[in-house]
């Protein structure tokens, strides 16, 4: 008996090794047989002089979006707004094209992902440059936020997507033991997305990758603040589809203002929205009219809890990157640094030294640590208001807080309490908010006092202590002795709680979220079928009524039965 068990275990191990080897060989062949994508490259250098008045997307003629370098205020071109009628036609073509795409093999879909992977690797500097021009970010911010995340999503989806979306056999139980119960992950049809401007390439490619691999078509609306290069980003994936003999209509990136987004909501089968809680509620309200399912990613107020025994040599650089990456314009940026009172002054001093050494300027014109504020004066005024109100309530402005028309300097503000405005509202800018705690319980209370609940992190040399604190935080994601590394682990779902939204993208949950979860059964053994016992067959006979216990009791109580 024991030998038999050992032999079976060895056989299963060998079969597992063979399956893994076959998978590696198959994926390698697909990778190197994937078609090469070649598309024209748009301009990233422009001769126009900077505008003498602050530009906005609405500075152009009606029906257009004014695109401009956010760091220099230089106009770079106009993009036509997609009208609701044009959008309906786009979605209609995508719906027709999806029928053929949904029947493709996972091998074909992997080849598309490998083609995209190779193209992005070859052109990563250029793609980063497009993000620098239109959003004002630095090349380093572009590489970390646009390239690294997108490449990892492509790699993980190609490696794991098929097994995640494969038919799944479920437990059967005794009542239906003659049945084979399975779950199938069926494409929705057309997946839509309305995405924010802070990562113009990754934000539109992320949901697109999952939607396409699951067999859907994809129609995404980019932000009016990042519309100029949308047609280039679209051309890359469309060329990959054409190389595989598929219709380019499977994917479309559209441009416009709120009206275009509103029209998209009720035209698709599921929608991903990345933006603010205020707009997210409007999107959800519109989606309710057609019961369109919505994934909401609505930003965060991510905390870092720094315990008294934390490794400051590790912590300080992580706080700096987590706060000032992309000039603080991140959904999962560090917005609250909650430090134990015994090391508070030391941490603030180190952070102040680091912050004062930062450089800032137009990223398209030179090498800087920080770039511009993509939304310009509108976001700068909001951030300044939060700082002014918080300082008036008793906080201390350590450095920064003196913005220009396009740039907000890296800022540190301390002595902040949970009731102050800047502790409750998302800043979305380069402001390092420092709060103080004395006990672990107080740290948890400070974190959970905020309505946002996207990401979080806890730093302590005592890992058990850090885990205990992290387990009590009301957030959708948390990291112990690290920040935001979970997003580079694409097997993990991404999403929050509270006004940070709901549902998940990334991971198994995110990929399957692009599918209708369909339960079904078939006969396990040919010829063994479900039959209705005579006592349960309609019409029910007198004999059946009289032979069944509950009815006999009704009859004995004087009730009338047939």
C-alpha cells in the first residue's frame, strides 16, 4: 500500500514536470514566432513657442482637444473629440470583430502579447518620452510607472492566463454525484475603460491586455489631458492584431471630454473606471440604467506606518520614492507617513535633507528629479488650499509649498492630525504629510480614520508586529517592510475598499473579471441520467399526495387535499 502511494506520487511529479516542460517549450516557440510590429513613430520634439497664457485641453476650437507639453506650456497639436455617434459606431465595429476574436486559441492571444512585449522593450525609451511630453513626468517616472508595470503584466498574463481561464471542475456533493460540474470563463463581449492621465500608456494598456486575453474587444477612453499619443498607442496593438489576421477594430482608443465618457458607459458590457470618487459615483449611477457592471479604482490616501524599530536606511528612500514618484500623482502614492513619536524628529530631519536636495523642472527639457503637475493650475490651487487650511489648523510647513503655474515644489508638512483636511482628502501631488503615533493601536486608528482604503504598508524589524498592525488596516492591499511592491507582483489583485472603489484588476481575480462566470453540468457517466421520481412528477397523483408525510399530516388535521 505504501509503495503504491509512493509510486503514484512519483508518477504525478513526473507528469507535472513533463507538463511544465511542454508549457515552456510551447511558450518559447510562440514567443519567437510572434509577428514583429512596425508602426510610424510620432513626433516628440516641437518647434512651437510656449503659450503666453496657461493652456488647458479646452483651449482649442470646439470639437477638439488642445494637447500641450505640460512642463513648458508648449502647444503640440489638436486631437478631434469622439462624438457620441462616432463612439456608437466604434463600439458596434468592435462588437462585430469580437465574435471572431473570441474563437481564437490562447496560443494566438499569447502571440499578440509577445508581439507587444517585444515592441515595448525595443521602444521603451521612446514610449517614456511620449509620456514625459504630454504629462510632464520624468523619464525615470515613466520607466517605473509605464514600462515596468506594463511589461510585467504582459509577461504574467502570457505565462499564467490560459490556466486561469481554463475550464474549472468543481466539487459535486452526494445529491448530484452523477454529474460533472464545471465553471467556464466566457468573454463578456466588449470591455470599456475610462482611464486617468497620470500613466497614459499603462493605464490604457493594463485593462486592454486582460480584456483581449480573455477574448473580449476593448474600447478605452483616454483622458483629455493625455490624448495626443493615444492614436500611436492604439496603432501598436492594432498592427499586432493585423499581423495575426485579426480585425484591428477589436481595439479602439477614443478621445473626448465627459460627454464621450458618459456615452461609453452604456454601450459596453463591462466598464473599468480609474478616477476620482466624485466622478466614479456619476459613472456608477449612469451604469445602473443598463445594469452594466463597473470596476471602480478611485484613488487612495495610502499610509506608511513607521514603527520605532524600523530600518531607517531602508525606510527613508522608500518614503521619498513612494511620495514623490510622478510628482505625487499616483493612485497608490504615499499620502500619510505615520511615524512613532520616539523617532519622529529624526525621520523628519532625514526627509527634510533629502527633499531639499531634489531638483524640479520641465522633464522634456532636461534631467530633473520631479516634473510638472499635469493638470496645471487647477490641481496646484487645490493642493495649496489643503496646505493653507491644514497649517491654519495647527500643522507645520517644514519646506516647500510655494508653487508656480506648472510646478508644485516637493513639500513636507508635519504635526498633522487625523481631523485636518490634508489627512482626509487625496492630495495627488508632491506633499509629504507626517503624522505621529505613540502605540500600535493608535497607528491603526489613524490609518482607519480615513475613508480611503487602497494600499498601505508597515515598517518594523519585528515582522510579527508589522503583520499584526497590517492585518488591522482597512485597505485592499498592504505590504510589510515595502511599499507598492504588490503591483509589480501581477498575480495579486489590485483594488481598494471604502471610497477607493471596489472590484479588482490584476491577478486571477482581475483576469477572470473580464469574463462571464458560467456554471454548467454534464453527465459524468454516459447513460446515467437524472430522472424525476414518479412521486415528484407533474401532475401529482392522489397516491403521491397521500403517501408523502407532510400531506398525510395535513389530511389528518382536516385540511383539504386533492
